[in-house]
C-alpha cells in the first residue's frame, strides 16, 4: 500500500464501510432513472487452519463513477478482528480479517451497489467531458509488474498504432488488434494471469479476461494512453441478448470478470472490453462463431465505448500488498485471498479454500 492508503475500522469484529449520506441517496434515487441496485454476498471459510489465519476480500469499488455508486461494504469476522484498508487512487478497499488459532476462520461480506449501463458518445469530442487530473492520468500510465510498457510491449504498441493520428484512432487500433489476434482459451485457470510480456514473447495470445484486457491496458499505456484494468464480478444475466455475457444464476462464485477503460482527450474515461468479444466468439450458442458473424460484429461494435452493467466493479489495482501478509504482493485483487502459518493458500483450490458468492437485484419500491 502507498502512503495515501489509510486504515478504517481497525480491530472491528463486524463493521460497515459506509459512504456519505448524499451519495447513498443519489444512488438510491437514481434507480428509477436507469439505475439498478445489487446486493452481493461473499462467505469465505478456510477448511484447514493449523494456526492463526488471515483472509482478504475485495470490497466494491471505493468512490463514485458514471457506471457504479457503491452504497456499502459490510463485513463480519466472528471470533476474529477486521479492518478496511483503502487505496483511493485505485478505488481499492481491502477487507482484511485475522483469526487466532482455535477459531474457525469465516469471513462474510455484503456489498450493495447501484449500477447503470455505461456508454460514451464517440461520434465527436465534447468540451468538459474530461474529469481527471494530471496525477490520476500519470498513475494509469505507469508500468507495473504485469504491465511493463517497454521492450516488446512498446514495440508492439508502436507497430499497432503506426499511422493513427488521434488518441481515439490509437485506442481503436489496439482494440481491433486484440480482437483479431487473441483468442479465449477455455483451459486457462480462473480468469488468467495477465502476464502480457510473456504473452507477447511466447506468441501465446490465448487466455481469458485478465489476460486479454490486461494486454489492451498495457499496449495502451505503452502508446501513451492512460488505461486501467477494472476488476469485478458479473451480477446478473445479460439483458442485451448475450447468454455468455451474464451470470446464469444468483450464485456467481465463478463469475469474476475484468474489464478495461482508456482515457481519451475530449471524451474522458471510455469503457472497452475486447475480451468479451472473444467470449462471444467462443461461448455464445452454438459456439465458435466467426468474427464476421452478425452477433460478433454487434458485440465488437458495442464493447468499444460501452458496458452493460450487470456487473459490479471491485478496483483498478495492481501490485497489491495484502495488509499484514508475510507473502509477496499479488498482481491484482479479484478473488478472495487467505494465508495460514503454512503460507498463502491457492484461492482456486476448493479442498482448502471454500467460498461462495451470491448476487440478487434489489427492486425499487419507488412508484
């Protein structure tokens, strides 16, 4: 964590990361104007705990964006202690809990968010569309461990954007290159690793959302465009006709999904998701659709500039130092994490690490 991080609710067994009253009212009042409210519950249980245990969860995105207003992150660590550590620059709120030896480690988190479908009009730049300061833009131009911006990444970005005259031309060229040259690999574990240098050097351009959208972000930064991964989870089925781009039930334990944003002068932060285009290609029934098929072309056009918000954002963070951990920082925080006296657990190993995530939409009672 950097020096701008701060700790809230230290040593609390049960607490709420609440947001300003005006922000909550704004979000709740907006539900009748295209906003939806979701309640996402996570329950984590460590099955084998030989001693003291630490557990970490990503809370819903700290702060307010055009697509999401986080209403609350309430957690309970019965028999243990808990705190929330914020990194505002990355919209990151880490719920960190510690359980002493002899206590069954169970951490519960309930996040409530209001979301609204997000689209940016790219037909022409608009005065006043940009709402980002210099420090924010520089933050999302920096290299990270998984997102180097030199060497083969820089060379690839330069080649892709050769001849592009504007920021939007560069952003679109990178998007099209990702869609045309990568593929969704169903054998990839979880959502992938996001190691873009390895992908380019090995010429293995397969993976899942963390891989493909990280590649977009890294190439964009290398081309001089501020960009960021947005880690999150699908919360409901798609209402736009894409079976593959939504959760199939209220149990969303395996529905994590990483998206991306790129900052364009005259437009501000623009949503993109080339990984979901490749998901439509592979998974949209009947499967293995051609890139020039009508449904894929529609997805390709829509996912440069818009997101359907049947999805909850967690954070933009890379190189995350888990508070109190004895292990190394992790590349990103999208899954529950845990550590015992024997070291860090594999969050995708159900024999030692059990968790369930559910999502339900809270319907408005307003007229």
